[in-house]
C-alpha cells in the first residue's frame, strides 16, 4: 500500500501527547517538533488518524520540504513536487501560508507563487492551461520557518476539535482537544470516579466518557479527504468499522459535571446526548464551595474561571482559596486544574506535584497536577487447603 508522510499538528505543549496517540495507533516512525508530530505510514493512516486522534488539531499530508531564500527557488522547488499524484484535474486548491523568521516574509507573495507553481505542475500532467477548480477540496499550506518551506495538504477540513456534538457552547469554551489532553495527562482510568465542578457546556465530562468507552472522537463527523478519489472508499469504510468494533459501549462510568448555571447545564446535557454518552454523565447544579462526596480515590479535573475570562483577579483569588479549602476534605482524590494564574498554588494552599505549560487559545496557562494516594490493592483471598 502507498506510503505517505503525515503531520499531526498540535497546540504548543501537547506534542508529546499527540505523539503518544500516534504510536498507540501502531505508527512507529514518529518525529516530534514544536507544534507538530510527523510520521510515515500507509495511506490508510489518513482516515484512521483523523478518526482517532483526540488531541491533535488536524492531519496534514506532507508534499515536500526544502530550504528557500528566493521566490524563484520557491517556485521551482514547489513545481517539482508530484502534485498530480494527489490533485485530480477538477481539484479545488486554495493556498494559505505563514512565515516565521524567514527571508521570504511576505505571506501573500508566497501563496501566489505556490499557487502558480502548482498550476504549472498540473499543466504538464493534464495538458490544459486552465483549471476550473469545481471538484474536491485540497487546501494547500506553505509554511516557512527559518527559511525552510514545508508544503502540505489538509486532510481534515474543520479542525479535529470539532467532534460534532457541541452545537451550543458557553461564553469561555475549552476546546475538545485540550479537554481530552487534560484527561489523558491525568492518566485517569474508567474504573475511577471523575468530577468537573466547573463543567460549563460539558466538554471535560463528555471527552472523559468518550475516552472511557474508547469511542473515536471523529466517529460522528466527516472529513474533507473522504471526497478524495486518491483514497479508496473501502479504507474509509474499514476505518469507520474499526471505530465501532473497538468501542466499549458496555463500560460503566461514574462521571459527574457540576456548575452554578442552570442554562449552561441544559446545554451540557444536550451536548452529551449528541455525543451519545448522556447515560454515563450525571450533571447537577452545584457551587464548587458545596462539593462533598463520600467516594474515594477520584479524579477532579477542571478549567475554572481565571482573570482573562472574568476580568476580576480578586474574585478569582478568592475562588481559588475556597477551592483549596473544599478540596482538602477530599484527601484521597487527585486534582488537575488548568489556569493562567501564576499564583494559583499560593491561593490554593498547596504546591502541585507537577506543572505543565500549555496554551488555551492564545492564553498561556499551566496545568497544575496534584497526585493523590493510590487506592489499596484488593486483598488476595487464599482458598482453604
């Protein structure tokens, strides 16, 4: 089967998580860089990666990579790539671009040159001077970093965070990919209770339910490369059949989402129903200051309000102090908190076991991880002789 080189793009700080997901799919030739994970696989990896990757932003097909410092070089080296191997005669192929610390800093000029070079390349194969671009979408990106140009085609379409279940969102939404990363980084197991006391529109509880039942995040959406004639329809059918075969719908979960806003809780319930996991999550109106539970060894994973979102740092600091007091009663639990407040540990009253720098949109945040004790091993019953 044809080999391809793919790039799973990633939010800064999540590259290692994405790489772990790629390896879990069975792909071993993996290279990790800032903002991306590159891997080589057969063509069936395009549907599988799009369907299964929970924390990647999108999956790109890498066409070529080369050093350029002049527009002539960019044109000739782009033209030399095998565009007709992928773009059919009626392909729609817009070009987008970005340039960081490169001699060729004018993005519009780079886009225009790449577009012209692709057209010239296709002319040789299809023996025509004009392309109507009324067929499948092949969005090309030219990304320049320190004079190295990387040419890719987007295989995903809308970003992978768009699972298809979240039609309605709250005022300060957390991307589904970030929520999934928070859960994977916590190493939560489906046999342990999970609570989000700031659940909002339900993203963290829903992503936990999808992970707990091994439901592929892309199962209920479409991808732009499904319309590509280069990828046999049988590969998409097989990849989608795999998502159903591997789902563990009978896995019982104990997931709790609470919030103080009744309307947003109604949205969360609708989102959970759209995702098909409404029976696995208990949503309840509750202030975080009222959180109490007799359950042991649970996971509390949350994205509480912070200054950029509320505009009131004093109010946020008071909330974090209250969280510290309430959570201290959950002495067997582990806590995972995403916030941009660099004084969070001071307000919370505890030093994190581990801290990880991430980005929630354009906001630099830290993921504070407070590890609780491990549950005791069940006693081994020795049968009578």
